[in-house]
C-alpha cells in the first residue's frame, strides 16, 4: 500500500498530527513498517536506498517518533519498567525488520 502516492501523502499528513504510532500500534504486525515506508523515498535500490532513506528514517525516529513515545508513556504514567519494556519492543521491531 505504501507504493500508492495518495496513501503515502495521507499517511505522512496523519503522522504530522499523530506521531504516537510506537505507543499504540502492535509491534508484531506490519502496520508500523508501512508507516515507515510512506516516509521513505520509494523505488530505490541497494546503496541509494541506504544512503538516502536512512538519514530520513533516523531524523523521524529521533525527532518525532521517540519523543512521541516518551510523551505517551509519561502521559499514561507508565512506570520506568513498563516504559523500558515498551522501548525494548520498539527496538526489537525495528531491528527484526532491518529498518536500522
């Protein structure tokens, strides 16, 4: 679905308003991966994909998605242990899908 321009545009706009994906969505399904793909430059291969999309992903991750996750954990008054478990699930998700 991420290859469809209108869906990409919609998901990017939605992400601007609601960046709390890592808190609310399952870390076992492909939905987070689709959201990630919507932000990346499509149809690149190999080295170009890595060189161009990795910096985009890192910027979104560091400036948007991790702070949103922190905000949601704080807002819901998660304990430090619960927050740590949530971060570890996110970390496992992105590592297992080869995103970083």
